[in-house]
C-alpha cells in the first residue's frame, strides 16, 4: 500500500474514532438529562462533586488498563493491587513512616507487581489472563495476610481530608485523574513507546520484525497499569481513611469495561485516553443514577454487561465492514 492509499485509510479511521467519542458524549448527555428530570438530587452540586470523585478512582485504573488492552492483553490484577498498596500505605504510616515516603513506597510496590506481571508474560510465556489472574490472587492474599483480615486506620487526618478538598471547583481526586490522563496521553500519543504499544497490538510479529522492543513494551504497559492501580489505592485510602484488604473487589472488571466502552479494542491496536475517561464517567453515572433511583444494584451489573456486549458487537461489525 503506497502513501496515497494509506492517507485515506488513516483519515477514515480517525473519523470513525471521533464519531465513536461524539456518540459516547451524546449518550452521556442523554443519561444526565434523563437523570436530572427523574431525580431531584442528580443535578445538585453535591452529587456532581461526588460523581467526579467516584469517577476519579475508576478512571485512573481504566487509563492503565487501556495501555494493556491496546496490546491485546488484559490486567486482572489491578483490583487486588488497589488493596495491597492501600493497606501497605496505612500500615507504614501507622508505624511511623513519613506520609510522603510511605506513598512513594506504596507506588513502587505497585510498579514492582506490574513488572512481575510483565516478566511472567514475556519471559515465562504465560498468557496475560493467567499471569494477571495469579497476581490477583497473590495480591489479595498478601493484603489479607498483612492485616489479618482487618482494616487499618490512617492516623494522618490531613491526608484523608485531601479527598474532600477542591481545586477551585474541581474535586482534588478528579484533578489527580486529569494529571494521570495528561501523562497517559503524552505517553500513548506523543512518545515513541506509545507508537510501539499500538504497533505491538496491531501485529506483534510485524512490530518485532520492524525493530520494536517487544519485551520493553510488555514491561511498559503492565508496569504502567500497576502503577495506576497503586495510585488508585492511595486515592481509596485518602477517601475512606482506612486501608481495607478487600478494597478494589471487582475494580478490574470496571476498568476493562471503561476502556472498552471508551473505544479500546480487546483485539488490540485501538484505544485512547479521552474515550476511556468518558467510559469511566458513563459507568459511574449508571451506578450513581441507579442508587438515586433505588434500583437494585444487581441491575447495575446487568446494564454494564449489556453495554459492553453492544459496544464490542458494534466494534466487530465495523471491523468486518472495513475488511
């Protein structure tokens, strides 16, 4: 395919991506409008602030998950890493470790877990599903072992107050999400490693033959995903004031859902940060609206599952038409 043929294809793919994101924005506006008219509290400043705080934690997780999914991988360990980094942070602070150092060590712990995932996938040849499923079990067991199954209180009140503060009118937790999103966007769309991630997800063998450092890509995406999980773990502790060994249960599924709804393809090669944030915001809106409407929480899971199925089906239909 020559340059003249490549440009229309790239332009068409960009137009499709923009159309998908605009459709997601439209869907969000429709849902917000319906909830504003059907409840008396959804559109209040207090609930919107709470909605943004809820989105922050899931959004940070989903950004890391997006990197993995673009490579046609999956990271099932992020929920347990939220727990183990959270309880590790609470334990260190409760034993006199300075807060800043404790946060840095908790983030490094998450990063180390991600690099272990990368080692298991690249060096040991384990499928991503199996490698990260094993880390999910190890992380959850470690969190329970460290705490004896008990919650660990954070003695630093200033840290827990962080989650309730605002930067101008934006919740501090959501500001953290925006910062992580900015870093993720630069890494994914403006760096060499970002191009490698897309190349790996589109065709791993072709990327290898083109000189892409395949092992480096694997370590990069799983390390970044785990680092995002550790950041989310720190935010969870800040919000609830305790390290809970069972925290993050089910978060891995929500992060995958947000990424897929936001346009990341489970078959690799496609995805973006803006769409992922929209996906996380939509999932949080569904949960928030269902609570306000007193809908059974089991229906929330059903709605999210059906939404994922529809998005993936439409993605497959588009791919078949393009082929």
